[in-house]
């Protein structure tokens, strides 16, 4: 399991990924953005761009962390219509 030390406070838990046969850590994406904004003093937009380019948008290894966006069921249903 790969971990992202700078996002330790955004850690939600872990999950088993059947596709790769390994456990993966799960982080709250919004909290990761908050951490970058607070730590680096950057805008939310810049923090989101950084995470998407350097973390969620890049392949590191099969056991790399997952990043979730907490949503209510209503938001999920509306988003996928």
C-alpha cells in the first residue's frame, strides 16, 4: 500500500482492490485540497489542478491510493443522468 504522507489527515481508510489483489489506502479528495490550500497558501483551483495532475491523474503503481469525493446519493444520481 502506497501512502501519501502529506495527506495523512485526509485518510479515510483502506479497501481491497480485486483487480490488483491488494489493499489500497483511500483519501478524501476535498480534504487533500484543503490541506494544500492551508499549507501552501494557494487557491482551491491551483490545489485541485496540482492534485489532478500529480496524483489522481498519474499512474504510479497498482497499489497507489484512491481518492474519493464524498457525495450524497442525490448528488450522485443527478450527476450520472
